[in-house]
C-alpha cells in the first residue's frame, strides 16, 4: 500500500475504533469458557502489570525500538491464552485492563520504532485494540489513554480533523475521573490537536484547562500512563503547543520548566525536549543558544532507538545547513550524521 493510501485508510480506521467495544464481552466469557481453558486469577493479572512496568521503563529510557519483540511475544504467547481462560467477572475486568496497557505499550513501541506504513498501521491496530479492551473492562482512564494514542498519531499523519475528533472523545471519556493528572493529559491532547488544526481559540481554552488540572495535587497513581503524566511532561507538551501558536517566549519558558525545575527522568524524553528547545531558540534568533542546546541533545541521545529522536536529528541537520561557515554548526551536523549511520 502506498503511503498516501495508508494515511487515508488509517484516518478512517482511527475513528472507527470508537465503535469497537463489546461491553458484554467479559460477562459472556465467564459463562462460555471451554472446559479445558486455563484458570486465571489475580496472580496472572499482577504478572501482566509487572511486565508492562518493566518493558515500559525500558522503552521510555531507550526508545520504542528496544525490546518491542519481547512485548509482542509476551502478549501472544502468555497473555492471549489467559484472555480465553476461565475467570470470574472481577478478575476478567482486571485482566482486560492490564492487557489493555500491554497492548497500548506495544502500539507505542511500534509507533516510536520507525516511520514506515507497516509500523504506523501496526501501532494504530494496537491502539484500537487497547481501546476495545479498556472499554470492555469498564476503565474510562485506559479508554481515554488509548484514544489519545490514536489522536496523536492522526496529528503526526496530518489528519487534523480526525485528531480533533479523537481528542474530544478522549476528553469526554476522562471528564469524570478523580485524577487531575489524567484530566491534564487529555485536555492537553485536545489542545495539541486544535493547535495543529490552527484553531487558536480551542487550543488556548483546553491548554488553560490542562494547566488548571496539572496544578492540582496528584491523586494516588493508577495503572495507566495517564496517571503518571508529570508536570515535566505537561510543561514539554504545553511548550510545543505554544510554539505552534507562535508564542516562542512562553514556549521556551515551558521547555526550561520541563528540564530545569520539574526534571525528566527518562533519557529519551529529555533528549526530545532538548531538541525541541534548540529549535525554539533558533526561531528566536539565538543561534549560540540553539547550538549549545543541540550539543546537549546529542550527548543525551546516544544509543536511543526512537523515530522521534531520528526526526529531531534530521531536523537539526537541515536547519544547520544555513550556517555552513560556522565551525560549531558543522561539527554538530557531522555528529548528527554519525548518529543516523
């Protein structure tokens, strides 16, 4: 399938995910399990959650290109038989919720691994399946988080209207959650989609709502990624929304906030923030500041396998071409080329 055909198909598929869940699935499975089906209890649920954390920590540090095959193998060889097993309705809901996290992680890893039609399609199918599992488990936070993955991918593909619609659905799913960080996560998702759609009013409105939410005391951490949406991650995302809206001074302030005040404990995330800050500084005319920041970015990015890091490297190389006579710019371009080799 050609890339354009893939984008057209994938944007429609992303929206069709909203109609996927079978809300009676778990109840029905508790009554129709085959006699020889494996018995599943809370021990298996705990195992899935532990694996999600271990694999997620590794991917957050080193990029989605690391160990995706381990997540997929665990999902298909260990967890899949449990989904067809014998369990109580309460255990089934917990199992489906935990599996939703694992499937979402596999989708994120595929999306972060590379920018090919195959990987993008794979990521989208995982996100849609994660949404279905979460909805069937009756977990609105996990449902909203899966929709966020689809919304972000539509933004990346340039399908702005679909991204806004999915962002709105994301916010709606999380509207009644008693978790300020999750609410901030979803409001920022819609703000980002609206900014990409050049809808300043909607973007500004929901960015303010996300700021209000992230400023509230954090609830007890839950099981989804949304529950761990930190002030540092919020500051990074908000900074890039503000950059898109043309407020470069506020964007730089938020990116510094992410790096210097709240901090970021994952090398992949920190590298991307540094790359973004370098780009904002260059747009402000601060060439020396941009190159100093990009030097830190290259130091941080060593060994990370992430399509976002590779895209940032390419963006930096292209932007530095106009400074061919500047030795530091040439040095940075040569270092970036070695990273991509």
